[in-house]
């Protein structure tokens, strides 16, 4: 495995401001952005669906609304300040991340980011935003998934090792497992493959290491791939996470709330977890006219543009370090 090292921050960057983050918990947000694509064609990817001339009419105006909606969604996860770490799923490329962190409502938040560049045929990837004053990356890697026979290329796993404001080392893995397209059971081996690759990598670390695994697993907590992770020492700290406005998961399918987004931690990190919730702020929801209740206000319903946020709600986990 080739791991890229990052340059340490200048000590003067941390002095003074460091005291501000030490007085509060470290917050991690996980969010599937529901197709955060720019509106330019990448000739190496199948992104024609997200162009101004496509059936979705994905114009610059719609793109910038989407970027700012995602920024607003992230900002709403923290009452004061901003989240320290934000794991994002379904982001197309470096351009979208640069626009999100430098040219959106997040532009004053100070985020830096790392992301994958995967062989996914549509061009979607995963990323980690981080606050340099509370999390300093030391090194990172892309963990490739060698497809099974008949399986489409999928997203790499992003691995980032970094140091928190408290001096603790975190090993962060961001995942977007293969979808259930084609049926849950026929595609189950694809997600098991990702789980096995994760476990293989985590087992190479020390059992005393503090590990976070997060992302969209396209599986609920009772599915084989996620049980496999728990059998190898990881704890799903968001299995029972709910919102304060009625959300019983991060995703709603045919009127039923479920969570296919998760945050797992190692045994060494479990005592540091103090809260796990779903952010279901009212502006992120709309009435479910077919099944009743509320559901996430997404960007598209089929091909009907709704000006919404995402079909997933954010997960929020807070850690306290002594």
C-alpha cells in the first residue's frame, strides 16, 4: 500500500486558536450529497445525465443552488462553529469540492479536503473535509476495490490518518459501497467485498488504534456485510440514531425510514463517543404525500427538479477527548 504523507501545519497556525477547539467536542458529519455533479462533461466518465443539454437540464444555476444547499446542510449540523470532519459521498471531482469549500456558503468555514479519484464509471467519489485547527492529516491513501466478475468498477475507500487537537491519532475511512441496483441479494457479494477489504486494512493497524469508518454502505445494520464489520471489532454507533423532528433514519424508501449511512468506531474509540443523531432540521424535509409523514427534500424526484438538498439526511457523531 502506498501512503502519501502530508506536510505538518506550521506551529504558529495552531497557537492561540487551538484553545478554542479544545473546549468543545470533535464533531463528525457524514452526508450522501445525492449526485453533486458539476455541469461540464468529463470525456472519461458517463456523466452525460448531468449536463445543461440533458433531460435533467443540469444548468449552472441549478448546480450552484445545489452547492449552496449542501453547504447549508453541513452548516446546520453544528449550532456553534462548524463540524470538524465532514465525510461526503457522491461528489464528482475536485472542481465540485473546490466550489463547495471556496465559493459557497462554506467559503468562510476554513475547510480543507481530501478525496478519491476512483474508477467508478459515472465519476462519483468520496471526500473528507477537515478543519486544520482541530484535525491535522498526517497521511492518506486510496484503497482500491478489485471488482468481482461481472461487477462494475466501484468507488475507492478514502483512508486518512490524522491528529486531533487533543493529540489523539484518528484513522478515518470513508466508504461508498456498491448499490443494490439489480436486487439486494444478487449484489450482496459486492458490498461484502468492500467490507472484507476494510477489515483487511483495519486488521493491519494496532488494536489500540482509534478508528472511524463512515459513509453510505447501501445496507442496513442487520445485513451480512455490516454484521461482518461488527464481528471484526467495529461498533456501529449510529445504529439507533434518530432525528428530533421525526426522522427514524437517514433515508426513506416507500414510506419506511431506514439507515444505509453509518458510523462505525473501534473499541479504542468507543468510550470517546458522546452523541450520535440524525440531522432532520425542518428545512431538510418535505411532506410525503404518498405514504404520509415527512421525508428528505431531495434535489430530484425522478426527473422532476425540486430545488432540494439530498435524498439522505446527515449523520452527526460527537466525540470527547480528555
